[in-house]
C-alpha cells in the first residue's frame, strides 16, 4: 500500500473534528521542528517532595531488605546478562547488543533511525526506521528496573553503576525531542512508569549530576506527553498509557509548578478512559485479549500508586477493573491457556519477575490480592515475584485467601454481552473440562478498530486444559505486510470465508475500512450459541452468515451449523486451526485430530473433503504465532465448495478422550 493510499484511507475514518485537530497537530509538529514551544530549559525541581513508593522494599529500605520469597539470584542473573551486553527483545533472544546498546539502531535489521525531531518521523515506514517495535522496546527501560532490583537485592555497586550507565547513555543518544524515541507519547508514558520504579529502588543512591539529568528528562517527558496526547480515532490504549505515565510521574516527582496540573489532567483522563475503553461487563473494547491485559495492568498499577500516596480511584472504576479480571478468568482454561483473540505485541508495562510467570496468571494473582478474590487465586495458581514487589504483604494476604476444595468445579461467568463473548462447555476447572469461547463481538474500538481481527463467529475449543481449536495469534505489526494481513484475516480463524475475502476490509496495518457487525441471536450457557454477521453483505450478491453452535454434554459432541443466506453462486471455505502437537488423518469427508490423550473427529459433507496445510507459504496457511515476531507451523483444515443460493453447512465434532497421537 502506498503512503498516499494509506492517507486517503485514514482520512475516510476521520470526522470533521478530528480533521481540525490533526491540522493543529501538524502545525505543532512543524513548530517543534523549528524549536518552538519546547521545554529545553526545565525549571529547577523542588527536591525533597518525592511521592511515596508503590513498590515493596524500596525507598529508604536498605539494600538486601526484600519482600519475602523474592528470587534474588534470578534477578542478579538477569542483570549480569544485561551488563554482559545480552538482551532479549521479542524474537531476539540473548542478542549481543552491547552495554549500553545503540539506542537508535534497530537491533533486528541494524538500520539506524534518523535524528530528526521525533514527531516528524514516519515511524511506520520500515525503510526509514527499520522495525520500530524492536527500536522502541529496549527504550521502555524495563531493563533499568531489573538492574535496580538486582542492586536492591545484593547491594552490589555494579548493578547501580550499570543503571546509571544505561540511563545516561540513553539521555546522551536520545536528546529531547529528537529521534524515534520522541515520536510516540505512549513510549514516553511506559518509560516514565519504569523510571518511577527504578527511582524508587535506587532512591538515596542517585548522585547529583545523575539526579539532575534524570529529573530534567522527567520534566521534558511530562511536558511532551501533555501536548501530544492521542485523541479521536487514536484514543485507545495509547491514550490510557500516556495518562498512566503522566500520572505516575506527577505522583513520584511533584517537583515543578506544572506537576499539580499534570496530575489533575492525568487522573481525570484515567478515570474517564478506564470506564470508556472497557465495557460494563469487563471486556476491553479493542477486542484483543492481550491489550485487555495491558489496559488492566495500567489501571492496576495506577491504583496501587494512588493507594500508596493516600488516594484511590472511584468505586465504579475499581469495579470495572474487577470485571475485567472476571473476563480474563472466564477465558482461561484449566491448563492456563487463554485464546489469542485480536492483536498481541508481548508488551509488559513493568517487569518485576525475572522468572517470567505467564502474564495472565500474574495479573489474576494481582486481582486476587487487590480484591480479596479466592477464585482469582485459584486461576492464578501461584504467587509470583512481581506481586511480591507490588504488594508488601503479598505472602500473608495470599495465604489468607482460601484454596479451592479438591476437585471443586469452577463457576465462570458464561456471557459477556457487551463485549460479545460467550462460553459453552462443561466441568469447568476440572480434568474433564470442555471450554469453548464464541466470538460475537465488534471488530474493534473506534473508527480504526486498530487491533481487531476479522474473526466474527469464530470460536476456540480446549479439552481438559489442552488447546484443540485455536486462534493463531498475530506475528507482525509494522513490517512483513503479507504476514500481518494473514494473521488477522478471516482465513486465519475458525469461521467461514466467502469468495476468498475477509469479513472486514483491511485499510492499513492498524486500520479497517468496511467492518463486519456481529449480532447475538441466542445463548444458553454451556449448551447453545447463535449469532450472525453482515460482513459479506457488501458483496455484489449479498451474503448473511449465521452460525449456530450446539454442545451436547452427555454425548460430548459439538454441532456447528453455518447458514449462508444469498441468491447467487459463491465460493465458500470453512477454516479450522489446530494447536501445535495435533496429528491429523483424513478419510473422505472426515478428519481425525489427536493430541496426546484428546482428540476430535470432525465430519462435514461439504465440498470434496478437508484440505490440510502446515507451514504453507503458497497459500499462506497452517501457522501459529505464540509470541511477537515468531511463528511456527501447525495444522489447518479447510473444507471448500460452491454454494448456489441459501445453504446450511453442518459440521459434526465428536470430542474424544483416550485418543492416541
């Protein structure tokens, strides 16, 4: 797609108010390029007015005074790796980037990004910056926190000196407001969050020059964010993250006359956006589970910081956060698997656990401690180091929450009507569990629907904690356009594709034009789901897709009826995506899928029987992406055929126990 085509598509999704606002932003970017309106000379900070720490065993506590249970050795090993110049950045593992790294060089491609004024850089253009995700990730400074934690754990001056070197090298190489690290306010917001945590861990051991340069940079970050907030069609998780950074910084460093105004702005924005971006039933409106997690984490961290400083967010805001945890718990099967619905970029707001507990479990552990919920504790399964740092009395509070009785069944919420997700299945939380999640939600949030996928009426299926039918994930963002488009396409989901087209029309990497609208027709918890979507009504001969899913708990069978209402002839494909480790055999119209002791026997009398793909590139099919920028082959089955007029296609799925692989 050309830059001109992208701009035309982007303009189509803007209202008059946004167009006027964009024009003002353009004028502001030009002013920044001319050096106008900048905070080149921050006022002197009022020292001694720092906020209270939201981390346990920080601030005035001596080095070595740690929250109970912390794996100090793991933190020191991680810090040693950094000091040796070894970094983990998405698919790059143990990469030799040096210490400190070259902050403006893409570690994946080696391309050096330009040092023009940040707001003027087109960071979406890989020919200009390389892969911007790889550039931005190290500059969020999660590793600065790791070094500070290692110093707190050990008192070893190497880690404190390493933190100083890392931060000052970034300030030297990334001068305000030049380069890609000044191009997105969200990046500044996440960086401020990590600076807060590192400051709290190092406080009292930051010398004069280091302290002064750091505080000057904080001021410039806050000044920049306050004037470059994401608005209108861009007001998604980015805006919440910008407010998060501004709020955390104004709490931690209330050192300037503007600090009170920044805190008021950020607190008001967090209150508004926390309610606006998340449905009443707890589903994040971006329709992407990983972004649901990120927004939850932002809200959680802001509440903990507020509480540490004698404040709190309102009761309705906290209730929304609790409902978000309930949604996450409902999605998670008994094996801890969560469907990869929508986009995911593997981002962590604040990494405090060197062992790397899965983020969804860790977040549910946080919710268990914050809300006193034993059911969240059961889903989380264990207390991790991240929560030991966040909750000073974590061990005591965790132990006070009752454990579930042996063999006790889980009672998840079964319907999320605002978000559009519905559960079917039985024996939740037990080894006999069957858990299906049906998607009848919107494509995404606001006019861009940036992080949604064309997955209306798709569903996932797991058995006893083993994933069987899956959502294949995301893989790429700004680069590798063909792969970006595949992973969010209709063909990459367990649903019906008509005439080789997507339900919704892609307009750019984070932009959808025509959007399918899904409507619920019926739901009986555990047993029945019916919905429809109008994504193919845009065709010359319009097609309405209606799907009915029936689960028979006694027979352990699933019946899927796909009705396509139309007058003319259409090519139809039913796509089914199976988790890694599934072994497939076909016989005529039947497919047998086995994974360890579980299996599926699928039968569909449509077309000439299933075609199987695994790691295919022509066409692209049979891929799964568990982590950003990593993909692997898995089995995809497709039933293809031609319909003439309204047609119902029936797929029978028998769920098998004791199947051999």
